[in-house]
C-alpha cells in the first residue's frame, strides 16, 4: 500500500509540471543600461549556453548586433551597457552554437523608454514578452 501511494504521488508530480517558455524580459536600469533575464528550463542540457542579440526596432532590415559572441555564455542574465537611450530595441535569445544561426529563437523582449502606465503615475518601461509565434517571428 505504501509503495502504491509513493508511485501514485510521483506520477502526479510529473504530470503537474508547468510548460514554461524561456521568459526573456528586458528592464532599463537607472544608469541607462538594460538588464536581460531568462529562465533555465528543466529540459535544458547540462552544458547549455546562450547568445543574445539586439535589433533596433526603427530599422529591422539592419542586421542584429550580437551582444554575447565568441564564447559560451551560461548565466541566465545579461546587462547591455551599449543601449542608446532614445532607441527602441528587440532582444533575441538563442542557444549558443558557436556560429550565428537565424533559428530557433528561444525568446524575444522589447523595451522602450518614457511610456506612462495607467497603474503607475511615472515614466515607466514597456517590457513585454513576445511569444515565439508572434508577428515579428519569421514565418515557417
């Protein structure tokens, strides 16, 4: 009976796992830099590494600027100290492969300065996650 209860509770725990996305977010810091953060998932390989790139939303035809390049980057956060204050950016996260590859995106985040929220009466940051199948994603 105890063995059955243990197996049943373990099976229930496995089926209760949430299906989370990478959850990339971008937040402006007081010094003007942009803090990026994302989740490490249970399904990630032990040696997973990441590559972060940035595009200016005013000119999406320009190539992305790779912010982490040349070596594996294993932490799940990054500070972009080169962001310009008056620009809108799209940040893209990929699994590091040692070379630039257009797909698959693991997550995207936008940020913009000076948006006023109805809930906060001060200039605030527009920070939203854009899902994998968004309008900005390449068509399959």
